[in-house]
C-alpha cells in the first residue's frame, strides 16, 4: 500500500490538496485520510510567547540558568 503525505485545505466541505499529488487515482476511488490540524508557525510562536507568562524576573532567570546546565540533561536519574 503506497502512502504519501499530502497537505490540503478544507473548503466547502471537502479537502483540496495545496500542491499536485504524485499518486494515480481512479475517479471515485476511496482513500483513507488521517487528518492533523496544522495551525502554522504563528500559533506556535504565540504559545512560545506565553512560556514565562505570570513569572517574576527571578523565576525566569532561574529557568534560563537551569536550561544552560546541559550536562544534567542526559544524566542517569535515580529510580522513582
């Protein structure tokens, strides 16, 4: 079974590919779609802008300093 990732736009109750599809289909052929919502980079940037929301400058600084201590990122953790 051949598969291809096809980006599409939902318009007037149907999915329309945004680029030509490199697969051959017979008219009326059934296909299976796995739909994943794509909100684009603006939505992701908006979420990223909220990361430090509600934190005071000391808390932000603590988080930033911790993120720079990369040697502990892959260290073995004690069993839970």
